C-alpha cells in the first residue's frame, strides 16, 4: 500500500517522498487509518519500525485541514516523550514531514534556558513536544494554554512509566480537555501500560506488530560470558574488528560511562559519552558526532535507549547487562532499524546470569553463546585505573599479611608482668 492510499494531503506526500520513504512500514499501515478516523489507539511495535511517522503524519493532516477552514493558530496537539533527546528528534521529524505546511512546533524540556521555549510558545504553535517535568512547571505558572487541544500522544509509554512519570502524566491530563483523541505508542505492553490505557483512553483500537516483548528480526543477538574485570579488554578486542564501525555501548551508571570512556580514549578509540550529568549542548553534540561518524563509539546510559533514531548503528553492546528485559529490547533496538541488519552483543559475568535467564524467558529465545578466539578468559585482575576502586582482595591473604606485619613490628611498650598464679602455700 502506498502512502497516497491514506488520504494524506499533497504537501505531506511530497515531504514524505523528499525524506526518502518509498512505502509505509507495517505499523504505519495499521495505525495511520485508525488515527485518521479519530479513534484512540494503542500501538505496540518494535523499535525502529516507524512509530513516530505513524502518529505525526495524520496529526499534520488534521491540523492542515483546520487552516483551510480558517481556524486561528492554537495548540492542537501535545506529544509527551520520556527524554529530551527523543523530544528533539520528534520535533525534527514534524518539521521534516510538515515542511510544505504553515505549521509551527515547539519543544519543551529541561536542561536549557526556559525563556526561549516560553517565547516560542507565545508566538503561537500548533504542536508541542515535551518531557513531563518542564511541561508541568510551565503549566503551573500558566504559561501554556491547552483549552483547544485535540490530540494527546504518549510516546514510549512503557518507558515513561518505568521512569516514574505516571504522577506527572496524571497532572498534565488534568489540564487537558476531556474530549480528545489519545494515542499511546510503545515497544512493549506490560500491565502498567494496559492500566494506563484504561484510565486515559476511550474504547481504543489496538495495533500490534510482532511480539509484545521481542526484538526486531533484523538484529542478530549473542552473548559473551566472561569475568567482569575483563569486559573492557573484550570490548577493545571487538572494536579492532573492521565491521565495528558505529558502535553504541550501554552501561548502567554514569560513573561507569565516564570510566569506560577514559579507558577507550587511552586506547586511542574515538569515543563520546552520553548520560544525565552532561549538559544539553554536550548531549546533542555527542549524538551529532556519532551520527556524523566523527566518533566510532558512543558510551551511554539508558537515557538514549528509547526512541532515538540513529542510522547505521552497526552494533549495540550491552557492556552492563540490563536489569529489566524491557530495557534489553529497547537497547538492542537502536540497531537493525528500518529493516537494516544489526548486531547486539551482551557481556554477561557470572553475577548477571540470572538477569540473562529472565531476559531469555521474556523474549522467548535463547541467545547464542560466543567465544572470542585467542582471548584470555582466565587473565588475572588488572591493576585498577585512575579513579577506580581496587578489586576486592582475598581475606585470607589479607589476614596473613597483617599477621606478618605485626610479627615484624618492634615492641615499644613494656608488657605487663603476668599475674602470680594462685596456689596453696
């Protein structure tokens, strides 16, 4: 089915063709007609399958029809996203698909000065893309008007719930018209998302492409079981292979991202890092350098695991294995996008084998175990790098060392004479 069969306006169809889209993806084919008909919708699809266009295209068409009827410029659509990076990406997609339309869009998120965001909204915008925190702040200060809102979109709904945004979503919904179209898009469909749908939607239509909790079929997945202290050396060995051209490496904590980045820089690897303590300018630059191929590796926490579309990611490496199966699905979904082939590699030390079992059970498949030829899996613990905590030492060895030091230490104080033994005279 071509895009022209959906009844979209000519300006939108030209923008789609200019963007290089030849035909709609399965989720777009299933979702766009239902959104055009005005239904509430729950769309469950794997990452990288084109969910953003599935809600943006019909929203642009709807708003453009309003202009033909002479309506004034008011905010008609609100899109909530879990991270600022995703919000920026959605805004860029809206501008691309709506390049031939007189439609204005603004992004509202934290980490940058809010005055510019307030100013852009006051000029009049048709669509707002926002993260919940900054949006609530501006709503509370009466800087936004949603009285004419027609469509609410919750993008990456499962991730927003996982990040604890449910109270914020409830607060925001209280300021929106009750009669509206509500669209929910997600890669997984846990019970929390199902409960959210019952509370905020009216008789929603369901679109599900593939398994609710599985990764894209275009991603080859494998596991390297190895001691935790050898993960850095293993990563370095893999990065030396020619096929590792644009590699996204996930860690759990920002401190771990900093240490791994320093290690790779010392090994002359071109690398950038992305985590919550980086400024918005630093985060956008890291993403852009990675997209432009200026760096080979992007080390990141789960802040970019959801929704960020980076073309040509050759491998995703789970340097730290994710705690939740849903996070695993979203992480590896950064490769193998738009039907391209990708590879997902996970490092699993002994302490994370239970997490691997949970993930395999959730996605319904056993991941291939691999061994890197020539790699020493029995190497001893290396000396800690600068800023790293030293490895735990054998307590028996430590006790022997302390006893030896005590024996060598000269006595400086006279010892007390032993008390006289009591006995019969």
